[in-house]
């Protein structure tokens, strides 16, 4: 009688342990699934990933448009402040 | 004796339990991989920037204006934007894209004397997309379903030393392939 009761107590304890373990496994799984959904939403190839050959060679950021503007300023920089203000007014996306 | 029989039953239950756990974890891993790898890549930002750079490269060569575009202080209103800049807006024949253009470009050409009123405006493609470029509410859940735009401004000089300013606005639709439905 006493042995059977003790055995039952042991079984209950063990079952509880497994139930908790299962819950932990399933919740970890759900966290990972949620993370993969969040990561899938932000999958993008931004302009930062596109590097020109020149950029790779000299190892620093080169802005294609800025380079063109600088080339024009090198030829004629009169009214530079006003022109630069206009150039910087471009809308950011 | 009773104890031994009971233990055998418990072992069987335990192996079934592990089998169930393996199945649950496997289904979870497959779900994670499926969710991540079936999500489309958003490439429109890069695409619009590449297009704007192509147009900028077409208008400005080493800081000088393309002679086909402007000469002697006058812009050429007959300038073939797509032909001269070697760009085409042909897209895959999917999602009914062939019926509705998925790109647009609008270029405004200014003289340095008047930076508010363009001397010439040239555009190509589907200009119905243009108003979407000015919506800035990135928190809105439908924001990703709008056209992706890129604006660039360049400064160029004419052969005669005339100063010109050019605004390039490019928009890329292609929502069906870049945003999860």
C-alpha cells in the first residue's frame, strides 16, 4: 500500500517534469518561428549592398551622384552654396 | 514484479513521447525555413537607385551635360529619355504587368537662375505611381505596398559654361514580387 502510493507520487512528479519540458520546447519553437517571421519581413537588398568596382578598390564609400556633382564644381564653383542647398533639398526615401 | 512491469510501460510511453517531440520540432524547423525562404526579397530600393544612377550618368559626363540634352543654354525638348539613356521599362509578363507599366521616371531641368520653375520636364512610364512617392508614413502597414521611389539631383555644366541643375525621380512598382501577399 505504502509502496504503491510512493510510486504514484514519483509518477506524478515525473509526468509534471515532462509536461513542463514539453511546454518549454514548444514555446522555444514558437519564439523561433516568430523570429523567422520577423526576419522574413525585413528581407531586402538595399542600395548599401551594391558596391561599385571603384568602391571595392579604394575601400571606402563612393557616392556616384556626389562624384558627378564634385566634377562639375571642380569646373565651376560659382554660386556653390546656393546650388548645394538645392541639391541637398532632395527628398529622402 | 509489479514494479518491473510498470517500468516497461513507462519506457514505452517515454519513447512515444520523444517520437512526438521529434515530430513537433521537425515540423517547427520546416515551418521556420519555409517562412523565411518563401518571403520575397525587397529589391526595389536598390532597383530605383540603379535606375537613377543610370539617368544621372546619361545626363552628366564628367561634370558636363550630355550635348544631346542641352546646348547653347537651351534644353532639347525632343530628347529621347529611354533611348538616349539606354533604359527600357520592359517587365516580365506576370501579374498583368504587361498591361500596366511598373516604372516611371520624371526629370526636371533647371537653369541656375531659376531653381523653382523647371525649364523642361521629361517623363516616361506610369506616372500614376508618382503621388505614392510623397507618402512618408512608414509606420503604416500598407507603406510597403506603395511604389518605391528615389530622387537624385545633379549639377552639370554646359559646353558654354552654362550651369544646369537636374532633378531625377524614379519609381518602381513591382509590388507583387517584392512584398509578401
